[in-house]
């Protein structure tokens, strides 16, 4: 018996990798477990502003080289998360501000520190579903290409911006609070 177990149990013998394409024609690297014939991990082989989470990828058993993004499931999950976030935000704001809570206004820093940022909007996912080439990474926006509204105007030269100086953490002093009085 070797360090890696019995002969034939090596990862290279148990897994197979291949390239699959989604409904938009983008390539994904899929690593498949040979025994259950199920994907164990999936990696996009493209750059895009919005990459779907792997749990919304569907692999048909009859055509494993094709991957489909289940946009309906993804949108449903985001809508549920948005409803839950809104309910939790209202609970926290009522606890902090009572009747002055404004769930339709901007969240305060105190509330955001408790509940975090809201979930992603479904708008971007719906645009991907509709085939937005920029969000899908099929059409890259060039930083050198001027925006349509700037055509005809002279291109401004790039200006280097210096990064702000950073203070080493060793030089930072923190105030310590006094421990609460017992009693």
C-alpha cells in the first residue's frame, strides 16, 4: 500500500477533465469524477464582469460537453435573498430607530455593519440571460476606445495618479477602552 492508498485510487485515474460550452458559446473547464460521472469542479475559461455561481450550472447527462446556466434558478435565489435582506433590514432599523426607521431610504452605517451589503440585483442577471455581450465577456470594452459621446473631441492624455502614502501599522496607535466596571 502506498502513501496515496491502493493502486488505482490516484486522482489522475479517478478524474477526467474536458472543455464544455455554455449556451452563450463560452468555454468552461470541467473536472469530472469518473465513478459517479459527476462534475466535481467547474472553472470558467473566459473573463466576464459577471460569472454565474457553479450551483446554477446544469450538465445534461446525454451531452456533458454542453453546460446550461439556469437563469431562472439564479434569479429566484436573488429575489428570495433580496426579500430576506429587506425583512432583516427592517427588523434591525426598527430595533435601532423605532418608529423613525425608513426602509426605503439609504441604510445607515450602523445597519450595514450588522446586515452587510444587499444582495446583487437581478437586473444584471436578466441582461446576461438576454445576451448582453459585454456582461457575458463576449465583447470586451477597450479603455483606449473613447465613449460614443466623446467622438470628435480630442482624446485627453492619460494622467498618472500617485497612490496615497500608507502608514505602517507599527506606527499606528489605538485607543484602548477601559473595561466595564463590575457591579
